[in-house]
C-alpha cells in the first residue's frame, strides 16, 4: 500500500512539474515583457524559500570588454591545484613568463569543491555563448566565461569576508611565485627588462649560518608584515645596506633574496638619471614585490661623503688672467642630489606601492653620508666579510659535493690566519677536470692560502722595517737637535764669560 501511494505521489508530482513547465513556456512565448518580468521576479522569490544556497558569479571580463578581471584571474590560479586533483575534465595551456610548463584549469561546465574552516563551498566554470552580428553581416559567436561560487546562506558573512579575501590573496601569491622573475635596468627615464634566471639561493650562499638564518627570518617577517606596517603607520618597505670588500658576495646576496621572496629586481643606475624628477618617475613605475638596487653607491656621483661646501671666490690680485678651475661636477649630465635620493628612499613618494626592498651596496661604508644610511632608511646593515671556515664548507659542498675531508683541518687553520674572499676561495675550488679531483682542488686552495699568508707576513715585515727606519730617523733628529742645543748653550756661556772679563 505504501509503495502504491509513493508511486502515485511521484506521478502526480511529475504531472505538476510538466504543467508548470508548459505554463512557463506559454508565458515566455506569448506574454508581454512586463508580465514575464513580473512572473520571473516573484517565482525566484518563491524558489528561494526552498533553495538555501547563494551563488556569486565572477565574469572573465568586466567593464571594458578587453580588460580581464583580476578577480577571475586570481580565482583561476587559486583553483589550479584543486582542479588538477578533483576535476575530471581539464584545460591545459602554456603561459609565457611562467616557471610551470603547463597551467591547468577546469573545463567548461565542470565543478569542484573547496573546504575553508570546515565549510564546504562549490566552484563551477561555465560560459555564455552569444550570437553577434559582424560587419560582414555573418553571425558570429561571443564566448563569455565565468566562475560561479555556490555556498549555504548561513555562511554568507564568512564567505563574503574571510573566504573571498583568502582566495584572492592566495591566487595572487601563487601567481607571483610561479611567474618568471624579471631584472629591470633604467635607460634614462625608461625601464627595460630581461628574464631573471640567476640560480643563487641561501642554501648555496657562502656565509656564516647564524647570520644567514637571521637574514632569512628578517625577510620572512617583512614579506608577511603588511598588517603590521599599516598598524604602525609606516610604508611597507625596508632598506638593506650590504657592505664589505670586493668579492664577498654582495650581488649574489641580492639574487638570493630575490629568489627567496620571488621578487623582481630593479637595478637603478643613478648616473643615467637626469634629475630628481626623473628619479621620482622611475620609482613610481616600479611594481610591488620588488627589490630596488643601487650597487656601489659610493661610486655613484657626488653622494658619498660630505655635503658640498661653499667655495669662496678669491680676489685675482696677482694674475687677473689666471684661468678659473671648473667645479668637479661640471660636464656631468645628471643633476640628482643627495636630497633627491633621500626622498627616493623614505620620502612621501617612497610610500607609493608597497612590499619593496631598497638595497644599497658599497665597498667603503665609511665614505657614505650618515644621513643616507641611518636607521629608518637603511634599516639593516649587513657586513659581508672574508671567507670563514663555515662559509668554506658551503663552497666545498657546492663545488666538490663533499662535507668532510682530511685537509679541512689545515684549511680551517689557514682561514683563521689569512683574509681571502669567498670569490677567491671558490676559484681555487673550481674543478679543472671531470669528474672533479677533490684532493687536487683542496691542495690548490691550501697553496693559495699559504702563498697569501707568506705575502701578508712579508708585507708585515716590510711595514715593521719601515717603522723602524722612521723611528731611527726620529731619534737621529732628536740627537741632532740635542747637539745643536748643547752647542748653542756652550757658545752663549762663552760669550757671557768673555763679556764679564771686559773683552769684546
């Protein structure tokens, strides 16, 4: 009896749905627009009483037809991983300037689920095909793709707030990490770029491990610090000053920082910038998530020590036709000033954009104007010095694929006595044969260190000899002065004695 009632009920329900569809078709075909609009409006309200889900559509193009929606692009990137694991039908494409060989996305009319804080939502992809009339009077099709998000209405607040912010942020971050990074340089007021393919990383960087970890932690804190910088009222940027002798790895450090953060690099050549206005324009055109680099700042124009002193004009009394010596900066096309550079680093214009590092490098930190490198402009000062034993072990692992060897003890002793840059150490460890002769390379390094030690001892002896000669010369001069004084006193005494005897 129950089975009969159930079948009867389903039959009545099917008849009812068929009748509704028939009536709806009649309304769509024969009723005027305002009546159809009335039925659609109130039928949707009626259906929402029984349909507890909310849908949000993200179109590929919004506003201007030729401008792709940033939200759609971020969602497409975000769903890439989920899509490859769940969807049965995928679309694959090769994207230029991307580190991944293929970009996967859902095929049209496919659906995947996503979980956020225990709440399940559903993403589906689709497209609308519209027939349009072209100039040739032949009908063409116009495809408009979209993503549709479906979720239960009781989670409206969380989905519209936290979840969508999470999706957009993750999508942008994934896009930044997977894109090919670029190395920019300026030609006057214009930036040009090439693909940045430097392989440097903190794992292969030869430096003290404690200092290395400190830099990694500082960079991580900065890259995740947008909320912190907004809260304290500071521009989201940070200055680094890298200083030390040539060959200690300053440029390699910058490359490792860029690869670690997945940032672009803007290599700013100050001598090619005409004036402060052009410098400001270049700054505005830099993107977020980038490193702005000025290498060898001590060699960039007249910005390296003291501020300009006023030169007083001398009166030309002796030779009025004597030519006047031109000022040192005459003939230079650039008019960038120290004030303009300081505004570039932490002035009002430096707050345009965000998530940027400004890095200066120098071989002679003592030559730089204190106003340029104070805390707040160059927040972190990093000294890259000569190669120590820990840095050597990194180089040995990189070049020779070894972590221990019998010759390491001797090398450790010599590195404690001799100053040698990581670049020189690396050159001696460079394999000359294939496969590499490990012992030969290590002995080559030991020979170079011993030769450097002997050279340092020779220079030290020469300096000591020079000091001894100077000291002997000073003593000889003092003796000569003493003798002259004694002779003078004797002559004065004779004169006094002769005068008392009445002789002239």
